[in-house]
C-alpha cells in the first residue's frame, strides 16, 4: 500500500501511539481521519495536519463507527487504511479481575476492532484494495502474571486478525497486527484497573513514534505480524522459541480442521 495519498482512519488518535501514527502518516502524504472521544485534542491535532478530518467516535458504539466510515467516504470518496489503535489496559491478578472490567475491555480491544473491520470492508472489497492494522501488544506473545485480562483481549484480537488475514486475502485486503512493548504514553495512567506490573518499571519505554513506524511499515508491506523494534521486525506464527511461539499457525489444509497437524501440538 502506497501511503502517499491514502485515506487512513486512525482510532485513538487523541493520544500516544494514535497521535504519533496520525502525524507520521500525514507527514507521508496520507489524508488522516482522526477518531476518538476527546474532541478538543483531535481538533488541536487537526490544526497541525493539513487535509485531515476529525470525527468524534466512541469505537464501542457500532453506530458511531459506521458514522466514522460514512463521514470518511463522504469527504474523501473512499477508505484505504484502518488503524484499529484505540485500546485500554487491565493489569490486575486473575483473583482480583472484575468480570465487568474484563467485558468492558474486551468490548474496546476486541469487539470494536472487529466492528471497525466490518464497517470498512464493503468499501475495500468493492475496490479489492485495503489495509487494516490492528494494534495488539507484546504482552500477548509472552505470559506475564498480572496481565491475564489485558493479554487475553489482545490474544483474542490476534486470532480475529489471523482469521481475517485468511478470509480477506482474496479480497485484496491485508490484515496486519502490530505488537508494541511498553510505550511512553498515557496508557499506564488510564488503565481500566491495576497498574504497571512489577518488572515493567525496569523496561525503558519506547517513544510512541516507534510503534507508529511499525504501523506505517505494516501498511506499506502488508506484513501479517510486526514486532515494534528499530527497525520493525516481522514475526512468524509458531516460530519455536521466537516471538511467534504464542501465535497460532495456519492449518496446513482444511483437513487439519478435523485432525491435528502432523507434528501435533507442542
Ligand atoms: N503504551 C503501551 O505501553 C502499550 C503497549 C502495548 C500495546 N499498547 C496498545 O497501543 C494502543 C494505543 O495505546 P496508547 O499507548 O497510545 O494509550 P493511550 O495514550 O492511553 O491512548 C489510548 C487511545 O485510545 C482511545 N480510546 C479509548 N477508549 C476509546 C473509545 N471507547 N472510543 C474511542 N477511542 C478510545 C483514547 O482516546 P479518547 O479517550 O479520547 O477516546 C486514546 O486516544 C492500545 O491499543 C494499547 O492497548 C500500548
């Protein structure tokens, strides 16, 4: 996907990784559509980004997501890219995990990106052209005590994305997943519940520009899984011992949906 001239929706553009992504894509010549709930922040950002559009959106409300896509198409005639970036953490041990919090974060981190994909797909299918980037987390590629709720939502997002990669390949729509590590944003001040897990403080946070670069790389290349690193690092699902160890591998054939693959589960 050529970013110059592309129409790119970025959710969660009012802060952190979303703001950095909107700035980067705009700098590369994209028309960016800025979506989030805090309008004042979006309006301030739009002043910096020529040709951008602001659409107040709560991504957990399907009608608002539909409206976001409709406003984009009304303004620019199409949608080339959707960056599903809006998200929230939930960093508590399982014994303290409130199911109400888990449902709310699941709605935001899993259901909302799915609804976003469904909203842009008719436009992308019609042109056999599109890129969808779902922002996951490196916490879904390793197992960390205290992150069960959050990591479960991102692991679910990974699977939705992987299935989407297969289902949409023939439609000309690439689905990518980007995996940031600890990043210097408002994220850890705005957790649904809990706090940065022990050990997290020892990690030098990445600047939000680093995941933004990985998101731009995913858009350009259509790479399925991209670890945030300098430079961005493609990940192979099932890569034993590597970052892809926790990602599901593609079934070798439809028969594999009924029988385990030759090398069996590991
Ligand atoms: N920071 C990290 O350490 C880290 C690490 C790995 C992955 N991630 C992932 O990276 C993504 C971006 O996070 P960030 O670090 O940039 O955090 P952030 O600074 O807290 O930004 C979160 C963004 O999500 C938006 N958002 C939250 N709820 C929303 C809703 N219902 N509707 C629309 N927008 C909503 C917020 O905008 P409004 O409040 O204005 O709506 C905000 O723009 C998230 O998916 C997060 O899980 C972050």
